[in-house]
């Protein structure tokens, strides 16, 4: 009979599995994929209206593919990370 894992062992196993999942996901996600406006807004966690405002003010620059506007996933992720880093932290109580 197999003995149950201790909470510490279970935590280590969970961390190991999570790391492997992240590695596999990174390998399968195409960082240079081109996204449409809805996909870009969803990735950034903003509305389509906000996405359109960011295009209008020059914060976002879509690429043209024929008549279509597309956004490079890697650029959106980089922009999203820099925006999160610049955001003020919540005041501590």
C-alpha cells in the first residue's frame, strides 16, 4: 500500500507539476501570433472601446494585414507588463 504524501511533499509535487505545465504552455503559445481587436482587448483585460482609444492616442499601434488591423501578442504582453509595473501600488493600511 502506498503511503499518503505529507503536506510539504504534496506542495513540492504541485510546484513541480505547475513548472512543467508553464514550460509546455510557453512552448505551444506563439508569441508572435497576430491577434484581432477582440482578442487583443481580451488579452489586455480591457474593453474594445478602451482598445480603440489607445489606438487613437497612439498607445497601441496595430499592424495592417491588407485592410485588417492586427496586434502582435508579444508586443501586447510587453506593454501589459510595463503598464502593470508603472501602476501605483495600493496604499497599505
